[in-house]
C-alpha cells in the first residue's frame, strides 16, 4: 500500500557544503542567507543609501574606521530618507552587500532547481528554508527548526488512511 504522504528530507550539511566553499558557508554567504531570511526579502541596490557625514562619524566611533563605503538599508522609501538614530538602522558595508548578493544567489539556485515558479522573495525564502539546514532560518519568519527535518512535499488523496 502506498504511503499517504510523500516526505522529503532536508538537504544535509555535506550536500550544502558541496555547493559552496566551507569557509564562505560559515562566515560569508551562510550568515548572509540568515540575514536575508531575517529581513524577509532581498534588498535591491536602491534600498541602500550611503551614510551622511554625521552618520559616518558615529559609525567610526562605534565600529572603527573602514576604507569601504557604508550604507544604511532603507527599504520602505529610500527617497524619503529622514535622519534617524544610528542604532535603529541596518548598516552594511560594500563587502557585506556583496555577500548578501551571494547568499541570494544560493537561495535562487534552490528555487530554480525546484522547477517551481516563485513570484515573491517570501515564497523563495520559504522554499529555501525547507531545503537548507535549520540554522539558516532559525529565529526568522521562515524558521523551520520547530518543524523537524521532514516536510510534506505532496499529499496523495487516493490513499485510504484506514
């Protein structure tokens, strides 16, 4: 008798490590995937505004000097930017933005391989969260850690459960 559900195991850590350099996984694109999942979307280039001179000064005081340009993530209305408290802004350097883009490429590669069409970033992130180890979505809106390592891929209504 066929099973009533088709269960799919999440991709294990070794398979994921095969997709990317282990160092990048632990310190680069991996944390970037987690950041993107926490945001709930992939920011576009115009969602980042370079810090003002006053914000740079505060950034250097708190984080130390960097040669990189530093940006504030303002996804809602970047053209209507109003100075706000530095501690309330998501701050990214140029290299961190590049790392976010690498993380997003991984999310998109999972989605492309699935053969499904996704219309929103949230749909892509939800799907990727079911394929990646739980650590990448933990404590984000896409947290799969509380659901275990199996997810329902399809339901077969023709199977009698009795």
